[in-house]
C-alpha cells in the first residue's frame, strides 16, 4: 500500500468515528434555555444566495492564477497489470511541458490508478503530453465481480485473501433465541455500487512560496487535507494552508486528501509555479470513491406476537481495492431484541476504492433491515408499521444499552402515516389494481450526528459595529454560512445579512470534516457559544451606559436595551465603539453528557406506481418525517430532505456502476449511461420535522440532518413496490428487467 | 431503464452540431474587426496559438461586443470560462450530458460544451452573469433564492438559464411542462422539487410584472 493511500483510509475511519461522536467526557452542560428565537427555526433565505444565482460565487474550478500550469494524470487502462517499463522522454521534450512525474512502479490494481503526471502551459498540451508517455504493461488476471472474487482460485487482489473479516458483534445468545422463537424467517438483500458524481469534479490548485504550501481544494475537509498533505509530503502541517471556496457537491467523495492533490503539490514544487489539476467526469467515475456493495442475509427468530427474540446478520460487502462498509449498525440498534449476532466480511476486487458515501453502511444496512421487516410483517400478518411499533425502543442496542437523549421516531410514524394516508395501503402485498399497480411502503431511519466536541468558532466584533462569524468549516450546500449568520445575528440582536461569514480556510479555528451530519451540531453550538460571550461583553458595556445591571440588558433590533424598560436603549453600533479595537470571542462546542445515546431518527413513507407491462417504477410521493432535535433553518433543512430523497430514489431505481468482467473496465463512466435521477424522476416530497429540542446534546438542542433523509428512502420505495405487486425485489437498483423477472417468477409460482 | 429523453432543442441538435463542424467557415469569413468594439481580449493573449488554424469571430456576450480569434476546436464554454473569464457557466461533464454549461444563444438554450465557439459568430450570447440588471436580479434568480432552489449551487447557472428560456417560450408552464423543460439539466444534490417551485414562482411574478 502506498503511503498516501494509507492516509485516505485513516481519514475514512476518522470520518466514521467522528460521526459517532467520541466517548462522552462526563461534564454536563445545562439544557438549552427555554426561549423564543426570532430567526432560528424559521425559513431563512441563504445569505450567499445572490452570489450563487448570479454566477459570482467562486468555486475552486473557477480559480486561475498568474503563470498557473495545467496538471493531468495518466491512469492505468487495465484492472490488473504489471508496469514493466515507462518512457517519459517524448512527453518531456514536448514544447510547453514543464514537468513529468512517474507515479507508479510495479503492479496496478484497478482501472484508473495513477501511473504518471504532467504539468504543461495549457490543458491541450498536457493532454498531448499524456499521449506521449509510453507505458509497457504486462497484463495480469483480474476480478471485478464480488461473487467471483469470493470464489476459490480467483485472482488475488492484494497480498492477502480477497475475503477479510470486517466487523463482528454479539449480544445475548442468538442460538438460544432461535430455539425460543416460534417463527424463523430469513431473507437476503443486495445493493449495487453507486458513484457520488458531485457536479463539480475534484479539483486542486497547489502553490508554493518558499517552503510554504497553499492549496485550494474542492473538499469537504480542509484540515484533513492539510494533515494528509503534511504526512504525504513530509513537511510540517504548520507550513500548509488549505482553502476551500464554494464547492459543487461531495457526498463523501471529497473527504480526506486525494492522491491528485498530492500530485499537484509535487508538480508545483518541481516547476516553481502554481499547478491546477481538474479531474474529468471519467476520472470521477473511476478513482475517487464509490459506495460499496452489500449482500446481506438477515435471519430472525420471532414470537407470534411480533416480538423479535433473535437477529442474525451476515454481510459480504465490496469496496474494490478498498474496504466495504459496516452495514449492521441499524440492525444492532433500532429494534428491541435481546440476542444479536453480526458477521461482516469485505471482499476485494480490482476496482477503484470505496469512499464514505452519504450515510455509509446505514443506507445498505437499512435497505436490508427495513425490507426484511416489511416481509416479516406480511409473514406474521401484521401491519408493517405495527410490527415496528411492537419492537420500539427507548434505549440503544435494542433496549439493552443506554437511553436515547431524545427520540421522536414514534411521532415520525404517527405524522408520516397520517400525511401519506397509510390506511390506503394494500392490506395484502400485491393488492394493487390494474396494469399500473400502486402501493405504499415505510422504512425507519437511525443515524448518529451529535457533532464533534472541541469544534471551534470565533465571533469578531469591530468598533464600527460590523461582525464576523469565523470557523474553519465547510459549506457543501447544506447552508453552513447561513446558519452561522443566523445564530450570530439571533444572539446579537442583528439580521443575518449583517454578519460577514468566513469559512473554508485552515487559518481559521478548527472544525471537523463536513461529513456524517456533523457540521451543524459541531459548528452551530460553537458559534452560539462565541456569540453568547460577545453578547455578555456588550451587555456589560451597555450596563454602564444605561446604568442598569448587565443581567437586565437584552439585545434586539440592532439595539441593547433594558429588559424592564425597553425605551432605555443604546444602538449596537454605539456600544461597539467602546471596544476601540476589534474584539474576538472564542466559542467551543462543549462535551456531550455521559450516559445517553445521541441519535437522529426518521421514517419515510413512499407511494409508487408499477407498470406491470413495462416494469417501470414511478415514485409518486414521499412523506419524510424526521426528528433532528431543533431545526435551525427550515428552508435549508427542507432542501436537505428533498435532496436525500431524490438521491435515494435515484439509487433505488437507476444507479449502478457497470464493469465489464472480461476487460475489467467500467462501461458507464459518464452521466449519460450512469443514470442519476433527472427532474422527470423526482416525486412529490412532503418534509415533516418533529420539533423537539434535545435537552442535552448541545446548547441549541440540534442534531445533524445530512445523512438521515438519504437512509430509509430506497427501502421505503422497495417496500412500496412490494405492497403494489406482491413480490419484494430485494435488490437495488430495481430496473424494469428485474421487475418483469420478479413478476414472471411470481406468476410461475402461482 | 429507458428514461424520457433529455430535452431536444429545435435549433441546436446533435446533428446540427456535427454538420456545423464542416460548414461554419463561410460565416466566419464575413466577420469584420469593425464590429468588435470594445475588445475584451488583448492582442498578447491571442498570440499563443498558431495563427494559421484560427478563425476570427465576433459576437456579443451579455450585450458587450467581443472579437476573438478562436481555434476551430475551441468550445464556446472554453472561450467563456478561460478567455473571457466568465466562470459563472460551469463545466460539469464536458459532453452534453448534464446542462451545467447552458447559456442562451439568440435566446435559445445551448450546451456550451458542445457548441464550437466559431459557430457563435454574429450571435448574441447570454450567460448567468448577464441576467441581472445591475444589482436587480432577474425574477428567476430571485425565485431561486426565495424557494432555496439549490444546495451547492454549481448546477444553478445552467438551471437558471434553462428556466429563463423555458419561461420565454412558455410563460405559464404546468408542473409537467416545467419538469420536461428542465429535463436536460442535472442537479446531483437532488433539489428538483425546490427548483420546480422556483420556476412556478418566477412564472407568476413575471406575469404580474
């Protein structure tokens, strides 16, 4: 394994650990004040909306610097081969070429692996130079299908066996549980490889100034890019600055440092000029990550009254040359069950490495678990919602662990069922009428998303009354800038547009990667803390001026005033003059009180129509009920839900990386043949938020929302299809051929 | 799965694009330097490629006249982004699959990544930067903010240009017509439902005005 590949894995691990939240530190925080907010919790338009809609928002792709060179990477066209020779001399002598680097010796293990790189005056020269690099490969046997990679005697991907243990979990005694059960039920579910495909492909610009490196990167994680670069280049992190401008989507594939970013830094060092490397759509398909497959068998021992006694899960998951996803968390946690056993294995293949993909593991695990619950409900003659309610929990690890700090899943069931009209569902799966059959399905969701302790943010107040909210966080489109402005404005009695937000720079206070639904519950409490400290200081200044106790001062309408006599007030801009110089207030996201589990919950209800003649599935409507503690901004929260559902519908119906087994090459490395949902496929979406404030999670009582709406949707759609046509496909994407085949099998059987 | 084909455009089909590869020289020969005032491109920038392969073209971009020498292989997207520094138009797939680079050419939407720059000769190009009048946003832009019709915002310039084109042809589209009208644009954040709301709202405010 190459040095920086190792770092990628570290950062992926860190992502999951961060998403879970570290072990609670024990120090209790006081519950959020019971107070009425004016802006928080409302529909607030984005503070940067004007920049976006006028095309003035600068993305990394849009940047260019004086004397900047174009970097390009030559990649392996083969899934498995030995490099036996490389001649770069012709490329080096092409006019306009400033540097050529050999990046690989020996074996390449997947199509798209880095082999060499060039930096040239412009893109066309760089492309031409790549064509002049002569690489002699000796082809080696490859394996790209996980089922084949598991078989005896298949080509070995790494130095060890293709199948490796990934995860195991045990509680209680499953065998005893199965012995006590009245019904044993077992099913197997399968999910395909998805590609993230953010609209802005990966792009990095590196520039050296003596021994200092500045990198502009389209990333979800500026600090982990900085630290990854430091390790890969062998230079101190203190000499690296990473800047993220606006960025065009990530969904996990822009977490951690990328190989091409390291190459950009190397080429920039070599040439003494800034180097920009922009990946193509094909490169985005091959070598910057994907969602691993899953092949999950669930076996349950159940009592006739629906009580789960024993759950066993086995998963074979493949993330190419990287690891698969641990998919068992929902099954371990969400339903009451004393006996659980999990065995998960990763299967290596000669394909690009996996990367965290919006709700890694939970998406696949929920597809299996929630499909299983639907089928089990039918087996038992239960309403699927009743079966879930029967096994409801108030503490984690299936009612064997610690209590949830807050859990509004029951409310999600109630409001969601009412909004979709759950009573309309076919009482028996397959009860849909006519050639176009309709059905309803439900699926539950759990995720972490408590945020990361120690996240920092500053509020800086200038004597002229202008205010900055600063944190080294990222805005991927979730609205980070807007919630920072909203919270600061709310706390200081100003308007969101009054706040200058600064993010995306490693010279700012530390914040975690933007992944795992941790941006809001990390940064929002930190900026709230900083703004509260600023407010306290300004109150003390106003107290002197108004001659009342500081505790009697409140902030609002751009004034500081006496709560008992609001007529007595002083303008915000007057008080800040007293500061004489800029004043910085440091905020931090505090500890999580021990003894509680912090999770977000939700339930999706889908209505579908299945054309039994063409096999085409149309998702008509989705009701998405989520409990994420306090909602900071309903406007952006609704967008998160709409986006998560669209992506999940897309994965349920269309998305699949297709690799030709003979050549080992991907046949759909573009947006035409890899089919993300278009505007024609988007259903009617009804977001519902269960507005409960978590009493201890942080000073705003808020949880993250990035992953939750992506988690249950594919399962809800598959369950609705089951309800419509009476056969569960147990596999996504549910393409028309699979639907027709399933319908055919059903007819033959009946 | 067979999906509804992406929007077919009357004027600039793939066929027309391919035909254009062979037939554009006649148009460019008519261009004169007199049309090109004021110039947005300095002579020094023009001196980097072999002159023999270049064509001189003039067109207007957001109301300003532009005179450029372009290589036959240069796309309108490349000229807009790299030479005119109008980076609001985005490069997403670079092969006509996603609509991220949509601009208006004589008020018709085109994928600028598939459109050779020399074919813009004599035409009027409108990009996302040319939509607002000063600080006053176009109603579609305002509606995109009001309805939160984007997340990362990278596809928004393309969606907004397609929406403007749709509303100029059909000022009061139904939901189905909005969906069909925007089916040539991809939003990977998946905010379509919000985009429909914005287009409907823009349609209303434009008809009131």
